[in-house]
C-alpha cells in the first residue's frame, strides 16, 4: 500500500516566533482515514491548514501521491491542490439551495454533467428530497451531510474534516460518523479528520495521531493507543484509567497492591525501580469470591454496565467496569481481582 499523504518533519511558527507545531511526520495511505486527536490549542487545525495550503511550513515538506505540495521554498495554491474541506460550522451558502450548494464546486463541468454529479452525491447522503430546500430549512445533521456532499462532489484527491460533528448531539454525532466512514470507504477517498473526541476518532479512523503542544506523541491504531500507550499523556488522554504504584522485582515482574504482574514488554525498567502501572476499568473484575476487597466510592450507570470508582485498603483508587446487574451501593465493599492482558508501566514520579 502506497503512502498517499506524506507529512515529513513539518514545523510551523508565526512570524513572531510562536511555534504551533513541531517536527510532525505521519502518513495516510491510499483509501485510509487518518485522524489527529488532541485537546484544544494543540495545533490540530493548523496541520489541516498547512495541508490545505492556507499556511506554508516553516520547515519540512508535504506531499500527495509523492508530488510535492509545499516546503519552505514553494507552495501549491489551495485551489490547485484538489483537496476537499468540511468544517465544524458547515460553511454553507445560506442563499443557495441544497442542490446549488453541492454543485458550487462543479462549475468546470457542463450543466448536464454538474446536475448528474449533484444528483449522485445527494443520493449518497440521502438528501434527494431536500434538494430545493435552503440550509435554514433542514436539520444540523442534514446540513453536515450537505457540506460533505459539496466537498466530495468534485472528487478530491483528499478530504480534510475539521471537527465536523462537534455541533451535533452525541447520538447523531456517532450515527453520522459511521455514515461518513462508510461513504469514504465506498468512494475510496483518503481523509484526515481533526477532533478532540476520542470516541469519534476510534469509530471513524484507521490510524490516529495523539497531539499535544504541537507534537504528535503517538501515531497508531486505536487498539494500540488504548492498550499500548507510548507516554503518560497518551495513557491519560485516551480512554479511562488510573496509575497504580508498584515495584519491579528481581524475576522481571511488578509487585502491586493487587498482586504480581508480568513485566511489560519494552518498558525498560530495572529491578527495584518504583513504577506506576496503567490500569483500565476492564482490567479490574468484580469477583464475589475474591479476598481482595474495595469500597464503592462512586458509580456511573451506563445501561449495560456500571463504571465504579473503588477505594483499595491503601487508599488508592481504581476504576472497574461491571455488568449493571451487579448493582452495589456507595460505601459497600465488593470483591475484585486483577486480570490484565497488556501491562504498561512508567517510572514513578
């Protein structure tokens, strides 16, 4: 599989010297959906602006299909990059109908060809019946579908999505995210999504780059980001969990309050070293037969599951995801056991 989009050691700073992103390198393969995930202000949207051509790199280069789009010496104008853009606020033309919004980028085609392409895109996003309505006459989810259809109508080489679902409610956001993934798969259009919502990233993207303070800390699959985080920040930002104190013992295992754990591969920890082990809610199992007891401090009902915050005898806290028919009261002590498949530990601080 060829690398479709290549970001090679890209940095960007404003004229006053303020650095926004630094030494970014990642690739999006042909037909793949990539994602930049991180908190507000970490530089995610600036990366999209660099790829779209609205900013020029201070260092490094950007390529699509191995063709150089921008470096410190040259930059291809945005209108010649064949890149589609979908924004958080839809950016639709309020005075144009849904159909005319979609056909706006097809002015290079004949009237008949543009009309046919517009009909095809509206069918794909299931908005044929809304073609003659105006943006204010349709729902937020429908407006986002119009924005998506408009961006895809010219058949771009790459689609960029900047927090596209953040204005929608949770249920609609998840539904539309899955629809967008299916549509991009159908069209084989590579895409790069920017979001601060990890659930959105996990459900849409094939590869995810966790960003903080202008740097990509880990570019990986959702599975590896959750189970094999490369840093404390990634461990804390992705998913839920706590860090439990432990000590590396001589037989290459880690001794914790909840028992001995296998030494985590690649952690490079020395015997006798104090560490903190990452424990996810699914690592702590409810077991009525266990001699290890924990007190229920808090419970969050989630339908099929309850997320318990538990206090261990030492005072340490852990999280446990338990089937909701195990409904325990605050202050009650319950039996727990540790069952962890992926041991991740960091030197104690």
